[in-house]
C-alpha cells in the first residue's frame, strides 16, 4: 500500500484554516476514486514540549503506485489539488510513501 502524505506548516489563522480544511478541502479529497483511507493527524507539539513547526498531517492511502497514478488523473484529484494550492499552497509539503511491514 502506498500513501500520499500532506504535511502542513502552522497557518497564520488556525480557525480559518480548520474551517476550510475540514468543511471544504477534506470532503473534496475524500471523493477521489481509488482512495482507500484518509487519516488526518493534528500535530500537538514536540517531545520537548514546544510547538511544532507543523500543524497537520494527512495520509491518503492507495492500493498501489498504479492506482495512485490513475487517481491523480481524475477530475476529483484535480479539484483537490486546485483547492489545496488556493488555500494552503505555501504551507503544504506533499510526499509519497510506501508502507513497510515489520
């Protein structure tokens, strides 16, 4: 299984970010064909008790690299990407990961 990971830095206005992320962006993203699971983690701090430079992480799971590539060609994925760049383009880093058992 592979996943796309979206890691967001701290937004200037967390309430505005959360409103858009949870009520607009996440529902758009959830409609992407082939998306098996979406997990969102709010970063609450560092092990040293400080505020993290990161605010939120979203993991979007797909069956395979091929399934992911096909999903990214869809209108739903394009809508998600367009929305992402519009509200969090300067905050987000996107990565592709492959889960390893063990």
